[in-house]
C-alpha cells in the first residue's frame, strides 16, 4: 500500500483536525479524507476544502460531538449524512459512508453503510473516488491513482450507469478532463458513446447547476476541444448553447484569450451570432445580470469597437469609455480587448487612468457666461475639443479656446 508523506498533507494537521481525529479514534469510528482533496494531495496541490468520510452514522457523530461539547453547524446536510462540526475556528464537514438506493438522474436517496468500497462505487470519476487515512494510507478501489498519474479521466465502473445517476456528471467529466488530461482527444470511445446516448438527460438538470460546471470548463484547458465535443455529442442544445454556434470564431477566440484571464462569459460569447443567443442562454441557465450584460456588450461591440489605425490605437476605447454613462464600462472594455486578443492594448488600458474634465460651470460663470443653457452648450463644445486633444488640454488652454469659440 502507498503512504503519503507530502508536506501538503502534513500541513492539514491543524489543532482542529487533531482534536477531531482524537474523538473518532476514542470511539473506534474510522475517519478518512475523501474525494477531491485526495486527488489534490496526490497531485501535490493544497486542497481548498476537505471532505471527510466516516463509518459513524450522523446520530453517532452528533452524540459524540455533543458529549464533547463541540459546536455543530447547520443541519441541512444531515439527511444526506453530513455533519458539520466547528473546532478551533475551523469547520469540519464529515459524511457517513452511503449507498444510493434510488436515483432519478438529479438526486439520490441514500442509506448508510460501513463499507468503503461501496461508497467509492457511487462516486463519479476514478480520480475522485479515493480515500486517504489520517496516517497517509491511500485506499483506492478503482485505480484512481494510476489514472491520475496517467492523466486519464474515467468514470467509476460503467459510464452509462454513473451518468444516469446524475446527468450533471457529463459536464463534470468535461471539467476534470480540462483540468487533468494532458492533450485533447484522449477519451475512451465507450465513454463518449455513453455521454452521447445520455445527453438528453441534461435537459432535466437545473440551469444553475449547469452554469457552475460550464464556467469552470470555459476557464480550463482544452476548452476549444471540449466545446466542439459538446456539439458532436449533441449536448449543446440541452445546456442553452445555440444550435448553430459559431465554432470557427470560438476556436479563434479561445486560443487568443488563454493567457489573459477572461471571464467565462467572454469566452462563451464567441459562440454567439447575435443577442438572441445571449437571451436564450440566460433563459436556460439563469446567468447573473452582469454576465448577461457583458454578453450583450460583446456581441454588440466586438466588430466595430476596434483599435485605431493611427499612432493612438487605444483612442477608440478611451473615447467610448469617456462617452459612456454606465458604471462598469471599464471592465467590459477590458473583456472586449481580451476577446480581441489585444494583450498589449489591454495592459495599456488597465494602466490608463480616466482623466477628469478640467472645466466646470463655475469657471464659465467667472468668465461671464451666465445662462444655464449657454453654459451647457459651451461645456459640451469644450468637452469635444478636449476629446480631440486626446484629453491633454488643461483648464487654461480650454478656456482660451472658449474665447475663440
């Protein structure tokens, strides 16, 4: 058996975890780290959050923690077998081993077990089905560690069965492929077949759950390959993507944008031909207002708001920003520059501070312009002059300009 001694693993042993481990040991309940955290530790990554699995039932855990005076947090997870205990300012989410009794493609009814193999069997992918004892012993029933080392993404057991338990697993397959696989196109044909045959099941999954997965896919590796695959396997239509997505544009943009940390919506918009595509995506996935507006902005301006041809390539973007009355135009223009693959201009635009117009109505009154209407007109004329100068003219220059006008 393999025993993990990595520094990332040692670092997990906070005072909180030591206390939790002691309680379980005293009662002879087994406690192991489960799922994603094990995968991360084996990859040499520090896990963001850690799930624990145990042979103790929720009732036994509650009794044990209460007797020890440990605070328990929200009982929402309890019917699925999850208890959250708080020790030393840290939360510990611990779930009883379980078997799925009934599944409907969205959620499962579970019963508790003490069989680690059975619990691993109901997990989605081999790389997510491993357990790690607190002594560093790896428990791996489905060759997850081999697959992780070989960068293979495979379902536990039969792909079709795992997918039918929860159709969202189709997108989880894509997400982990983009995270772990080395090159595009390295799929088992039987897996792709199972995905294609079960794609329709995604129609019954809530938009919110789909959007969470899709955003991670859009920011992962091999995104162009994976989105093309969604079309080939007939998934696109069930998750709100346009039937006739612009795959050439997607290929171009997703390649240009890789290193620029785009927002998921920026990458996705390259599939869209018009604003209806944004609206339909929103209807299916209930994206946020900000995401929707970004999509509409990009669809509208990606063609005509482009860099200037002269010595000041940034000017069109700066002018657009100065004329805009909206609060987050700035960040939308950054996303537009990413979409267009303009890395250098993006840097310059991010360093540019929006200048403030140096002349006020007060200045004009001092010069003897008295009626409100005239002041309005004069200010607008000066703003235009200021814009023409590339926002360089100062108050004196502008006011002397006014005398000429």
